């Protein structure tokens, strides 16, 4: 698991958010999020902002809900679930050292 507390700490170009409970997901460019919310926004606040339209998050204001009290579980997928960065092309994941290369 990677430790990142604010958007400026986020290690990849794409920021992916998802929820296991409702299968909602989204993908955003890091630079666009920094422009919109500021680079120093805490990641918890960013997730909250990006998931404001989630019906599970708005449940507190609803009298009845089809979700039976289950909360929103939105999170930044790549910080908590392996295998790692979505930015690396699959062909580059298996890098190897070439003998005789420049040092």
C-alpha cells in the first residue's frame, strides 16, 4: 500500500476512484484534479468531492433507500489494490536488465 495524504503526493498520472458496494468507478487526470481542487487537497476530501453524486452518500437525507443503510465505499483504487500503477503499459511491466548496456 502506498502512503499518500494529499493530491500532490499521488504517484500516478491517472487517478482512479471506485466503490466495491455499487460498482461505480471513474478515472481522472491528476493535473485536471489539481487545477480544479488544488494540489494540496487531502485525498479523503477529494474522494468525498468526487463521490458527492453517489446515492449511498446522500442516504442520510433520504427517508427510504434501496440500499438498506449500506454506506458508500468509494476509494482511490490504485492506493489500496495491487498490482500498481495504471500508467505503465503492460509490455513495460516485465522490465529486464540487458547485459552490456550503458551504466
